[in-house]
C-alpha cells in the first residue's frame, strides 16, 4: 500500500513538472523564432546598401538608393514581421486553408475556388504594365530572401508543421482580391436578388424594378446614363403577380441572405488653410474588420529624394 501511495505521489508531482517544462520549451522555441531587428543582412540584387530603422512603435523606415531597392527591402521586412499572416491570406483567397486546418475550412475554400481568385490574380498580373509587374516581382524577391535566410521562421509554422512556399507576384494580387471581395459583398447580394426576381416574376415587372446599369458600369460610363427607354408602370402584371403570390413574397424575401451588418468605407480631407503648418490632411477608413495582427502594415521609405509613408 505504501508503495502505491508513493507511486501516486510522484505521479502527481511529475504532472506540474512536465507542464512547466513543456511551457518552458515552447517559450524558448517561440523566443527563438522572434526575428532580430538589429544587425546586417546580405540581400542579393541590391544596387547599394539599404538601411532599415524602427521607431518606438516598431514602424520601419527604409532608406535606399532607389525605388527598386526600397521595394525589395519592403518585401523583406513585411515577411520578417508578418509572414504567417501573409501566408494565411494568400491561402484563404486561393482556397487552400483546408490543407492546414482540415474540414473546418472547407466551406471557405469552396467559396474562394468558386470565385476563382487565384485564376483572376494570374490573369490580372499579365495585364498590368510591365513596370508594375516588375515591382511585384521585386517585392516577392524580398519576401523570399527572408524565407530562405531566416534562422527560424515564425513559431506558427513550427506548430502547424509546414514551411511556406515561395511568394509569387500574383500572391500580392490575391491579397488585394480578398480585400475587394469583403468590400463588395453587396454586389453578390444584388445579383442573387436579381436572379430570384427573373426566375419568379414576369419580364416586364423585372425590367421595371431593376436598373440597367450598376455601380461598376456607372464608374465607366458615368451615372444616370440608361440603355433602355422610359417605361410605364406594368400595373396589370403587378396586380396579377400579387394575386398569384399568396405567401410567396415572404419566401422570396427570405431567399436572399442579407448581411447582419452594413459594410462601407469613408474618407475625409482637411484643407491646408485650416491646418497649423499649411499642409492638407487626407484620411481613409476602409472597413475591413478588426484582426490581430491588423490587415495594414505601416512603413516609410526614403529613396532618390522621395519620402513615402503609409500602409501596405
């Protein structure tokens, strides 16, 4: 009996010891993966040395000889500070989250692959001006330089047991397409609503109730331009449809799943004659939701007499 008691005593004692040891090992592994902010790194293809400093908030300032070097350095530090987030964003928009997280991410992947964001990104890249394609390639080179030379990649990669694939120019467009999808969800709801109307209502009612342009055509042709002549209210068709509908209007109304929140963005500007130093202020708030880390990455660049500050 005494031997059994001793066994249970040491077993109970071992549990917290093992837990503390496990936490300690995990903490050391995490600490080891934290990137170094000071030091010298050899990055190929730079035309001249690039200096990167960070202020008290961790916002980097890149000082380079030219724009190409600055963009390559920007790719490097974005990967240094946000590589796991970058990989998740491109995976989400390419429909490849289930490779990491299994069945819980299947619906998200199906949606992304249905939209075909990856195909759109590859197609859009080819249609960009050559200079824009070049800068996206340069940025990708900076990201991949970090992936190839980092002593330890972010801790999340170790936990999930995989290594990120090289960053490609189209991956940057994938991230932008995902943002666009978040901000244009209303368009999908409108199209679904129009499809239901066309399937269930007479053509003259649909023609009367729906516009022949939308926000996208208005941006190209100008607002208020119609392709159809003015039309009278289809009174007879409306009366007939109402009589035949019964409870169907309720079913049709619930067929379109509307968001439970209103998305949108805003911008405001202050004239220079209202500021103390005479410079204008322009601010924009894109409603992309709250996340940790934030979707935006603040940075500044100095190159060839140009000072650029903002978010990427």
